[in-house]
C-alpha cells in the first residue's frame, strides 16, 4: 500500500529553532559528482563526492520574534563560512546536515503576503538520513 506524504508532514529546524510556521516549502537536493572514465573494456564510473542544497520557501518574517529571515541574515553577515545545524523530518525520515547561512531576499508586492526563497549550501554535501 502506498503512503502519501504532504508538505504538512514536514518539519524544519535550523540552529536548534523550529520554523514550521514560516516555511511553505522545503526541498533538499543532493547530487553525486560522478566521473565517467573511458577504459579499454568500456565505461567505468567513479563517484568523487556529492553536493547538496537545502531550498526553503517561506513567508517573510522580518522583525518578528524568532524570525528566520533575521536569523539567516545576521548569521550570513557575521559568519558566512560557519555552518549551522539543520534538519527536516519528512514523515518517518529525518535528514540532518550543516548548512551555510545565506541572505534571504527582502521585499514584495503591495497586495501580496510577502514570501522569499533562500538556498542554503550543505557543508561538504554531507546529509544523513535516519
């Protein structure tokens, strides 16, 4: 029997703070960096390493208590090369990684609820799943 997971089954934590109420979409993209070697007997494949990005679409919460926008901005300004612990739970799987902070975009349309997307590079592309 199939199990269907919705976005409401996800939880997001960055630097020990939960941001389920601000985030509307969380996507982890992991990609293998693989070399294709042409040898006499045919092709051979060698995985060198991997890269990963955590993409967070969220409602802009500038200035609010516990603001994710403020936390990411301040961390990117103060220590852009210092990774923050991040995790998200998708149903029964927990994905844990260290991400580098990045600046969320600010602004939006007059009649819109303000949203922003931030791409967080995963340190060494290293993600664990439990």
